[in-house]
C-alpha cells in the first residue's frame, strides 16, 4: 500500500517493516492494526492509516542523526521517527489527549 501510493524512500519503508503497528493499538483491535483506515484507540484518539504516516515522514524527510520531536496522540509515529533518526539521533514525543485533539 505504501509503495503504490508513492511512499518509496527505502529508509521509511524499512522503518515501517521494523515497527510493529499492532503494538500501538488496544488488544481488542490488533486484528485490524494493518487495515487501511484510522483505528480508534479510545479517549478520542486514533491511529491514522499507515499511508498518512508514510506521507508525513516523506515530507519531513528525517535521516540518521537528526533530532526529531513528534507531537501526536499515539506513539507509533514517534517510534517510526526514532527508527529513522537512528542511534546517532534523538527522537522525542509529546502526546495530546482526547480533549486537546478532539
């Protein structure tokens, strides 16, 4: 789905392959973790489709040794960014709850 939609950067595709999306959804929604749709996480938060995150990462273009701050309602995008920034970089995350995101 990512490649056919134009996300072709090898390091981004590698980050997706190395980051288990099901680890970022509630246990009762793990069966649909890779569905091409937003997945409700509770408290007004959602896990966006993988394509959304892929396009965001393509636009931001983080590379090894970059410092990255992700502001998100879940940790999946931060985990992808951490993978991309590598051991020489830094990735931080700040979350926003349902009241802020809603």
